[in-house]
């Protein structure tokens, strides 16, 4: 049995909407594909390992066996499949079994350990927004000894446009592999990774918020995506099983959401992120903008004396922005707002280097403040 950490008692470029992004991170999939195409036989291995089974439906919580999708796997998945009979939960009252309705997932990538990344289409009941969500579960999720246990959830948010894809679902960035390797090393919990689109289009950045007159992306991230996760996976009811990670604009949204809803979410790994909202769509809505400002949210949380939240900033030594993180830590890193900054040596503003920072310590950091799965005795 793995011993998990225990819970204690490129230069950025400007994008539409004012948020900075990394072209390297956005273009990762295309770049890798071109390199492998040039390798001739190497691409055949790439194709077999990464795409074998893509487009087929996937069942999580069983054995990841893929079957052809009803329409041949060419479209997006739909929600509403009948729920299967769940196992009886353990004695932990914090465990919540899948509530349904169960979504239909289609494989988009396969990892070397046999786990898969799959996609579904989610119609947000509360936000009214409909978008794609990618998911990944670790091998432990299908292990019979964990069949009655909940698992912690890590909602991974991309930078850049965050639409129509979420680049954390690209296995070449190594996020899922880093978690799997951390589990084996005893430095990471086996997180369920949920990867939704961040924005409703690629024209503006919406600050992961309910900007008046715009799609309710704050409700999408904070309510619809967690509700979808609870409907499909064994999760914890308490905030001890819910965290965010994100890069650039996704880091801002993750941190903002944790500070905004500390009763629902506990921690965030915020990589190369911004600190304050800056969407041009806030014009004329100062009060609503202030309600989505991490600085003001931190002040409010400090005044209320909690609950405690954990913010782990990551920043590459070859990118800008550390001064903003240091200022936030100096002004708000006290009381219930627990903060730390991890420097990624020779790191740039891209997902590969942020994953490296997670492997070098941030995954262990967040695992120590989150609740892990509990295997059955025997």
C-alpha cells in the first residue's frame, strides 16, 4: 500500500481581453505532432500509444475498457446515461458516491500505464453554458481495494484562451504522468483530474466570473463542473477533497475561486498567474469586479478569520511576474491565507516547466493539505 502524504489536524504574449499567455504552451500539441511526424517510425509508436482506442466510450470506476461509441466516436459525448449500481461506501461520512446522471466519456488519449484521458460535453444546469470537459483518473481509482473510497479532485485550468480546448488534456505536458509517478514515490495523492474549458469563446477573457451580461463562467467553474464531477465519480463531500491548479489566466481563476468559496475548495497551485481581474468586459461593473478580486477576497477572508486556504505560487526564473506574487504574499499571506512561492529554476511561462515545478515539490505540498483515498483493510 502506498503511503500518501497525510493531511494535517516562453515570454508571455498579449492576447484578446488583456490576459497574457504562452504561445508555446498553446501550441504544444501541434509541435509534438510535427516532431514525431518527422521521425517516421517513431510516429507509428506515438500513434499506437497515444491514440489507440480514441473515440471509443470509456467507463471510469471499473476497468477502463473502451467500447465503440454509438455513432462511431466522431462527435461529442452526451450526458444522461443510466447510473450503474454503486458499491456500498465505507464508514467515512465524507465519502460521496456518484449521484448521477452519468455522463458518456470518449477517450482522447491513452497513457503508458493504461489510464486514459476522456472527454464529455457538459450542459451546465446553473450557468446555462455548455462546453467540453476532459477527465483522467489514476490507476488507484479502479483498484478494488479503493472501490468504496472517495478520491481528491484537482480541477486543472489552462492559460491563454482556454477555449475550445484545455491544454492540460494533452498528455505531452505530463500532468497526469507526474501525478502517477508521485503516487508511486509517495509524494502525491492520486487525484482525479478534471479539465474544463475556461472561456466560452476565444475572443475575450472572462476572468472565470459571472460578468453581467456575459456567459456565467464563474458559475460554470465553481458549481457546474464540481456537480458534474460528483455525479460521475467517488468524491469527498468536504472541501478537503477539492483543489485547483492552473497556469497563467487559469491560475488566476483557480486562486480566485478558492478565495471566493473557501467552504468548497481548499487549495490551489497557481503557476505564472495574474493577481487581479483585468477583462475589458468588466467596464461599468466595478462592484462585481471587486467581488472577483483575489486581493479583496483575501482581505475578507482574513477579517472573517477563516477557513484556512492554501495558495502555492509557481514561477519560472526566466519569466516575469514574481514581484506580483511577492506583493500578494507580503500583504495577504497571513492568518487563514497560507501562501508559499516556488521558484522553478530556468523555468519559462509554459506548461512543461510548471509540471516540472509540481514534480519538484508542489504536488507534495498540495497533497499534504488534502484528503487522500482510504483502502479497505485486508
